[in-house]
């Protein structure tokens, strides 16, 4: 993902890639810039915005450094919880931070469509599929989708299952007990399906990511707009007007 972001920033009008961070490959080069070992080295390079696609443990450290330095942050890391969000909201006072569960504009629309549909259905389940290199489950997108659906409707039917033959068969119980099923598959990138049901009908809302390039327009949009938002923002929706 880091290389895709570097390529997208390099190709974008009005943007300059200043540096990249990879603790495992300092001194190498990507898109004609030197890779540095630590986020502090990147801050010293004079960046205006940092794009963070790491893991939650690393992102917590990175974002603390960026907030202290007054550098804007665009974050695609999943696994940050409500405690993290609260701490980041308090930390980003001299610069701004946007955290998005998903930067694919189609995925953002999928979440919005599921939120709009939620009040009209009594049952719903989410199936998310990711590549076998993703270490966390469920995905941030699936959790965010369930949260938005739960906020949109409190009228959900109870799970009728009374006997689970194999543990985990019904997936994880998310917000409002909406079930989330996580698949980790070689050959996949990122897909999500929301299935809603009511008497006599079902509605399926699905988004498929074929290539990591699908995330890049959202990332570039966030980099362009980050200076114009205030403090911490969660979700790309605010930049899309939906």
C-alpha cells in the first residue's frame, strides 16, 4: 500500500513526495526519494502531510509524533479503537487528522447505502473479504458499516440460532448484534457485502476492490483537503458531502 500511495502522490498535480518511512529498508529509494527509518526523520524532512497505512500499534506512535510536530495526518490504519480516537482528538490541536476505514469512494458509498437501507429491514449481516496479509479481523470498514447501520435503526430482529454446532459459525456479533463474517483469502484484495432482509425480500449491497489503485483517489483527495478541516475527522464522508 505504501508504494501505491507514493506513486499516487508523485503523479498528483501540486503534490511533492518528500520522503517515505520503512524501518526495514532505510536508505533505499522509492519514487526517487530516500526511505527513512523513523517517523521523526520524516518530520525533519519538512513534510506538510503524512499518509499512514501501518498497523495500530505503529500508528499510535506515529500519530503522537505528528500531532506534537503540528503535521497533518491522513490515516488508513485499521484497529484504532474509541480510546485511540479520543486521545487523537485531544492531541491534534495544531494540525489536523483524518482517519478513514476505507479510502475507496465506492466503499464509502456502500456504507452510506447500507445506513440508508437499515431502517427498512429487520435483519442484516456483513461479509468482508480481505487478502491473507491482513492481520486484524473484522476490518475497520465492516465495523464502521455495522456502527452506522446500528445508529440508523434500533429495530433489529434477534438471532434465531439456538444451537451452534461449530463455534464461530455465526460470525462475530457487532453493533446491534449485526453479524460480521471475515474471510482471509489469497488472491483477494478487499470486498464487502451487506445483506439485509425483511418479509419476502433481501437487499444485497456489495463493493469489490479489484486493485489497490481504487484507494488512491480517496487518499489524494484527503491529502488535498486535510488542511481545510479542523482537528480530528473520522471517515471520508465529510470530504464527499454525503
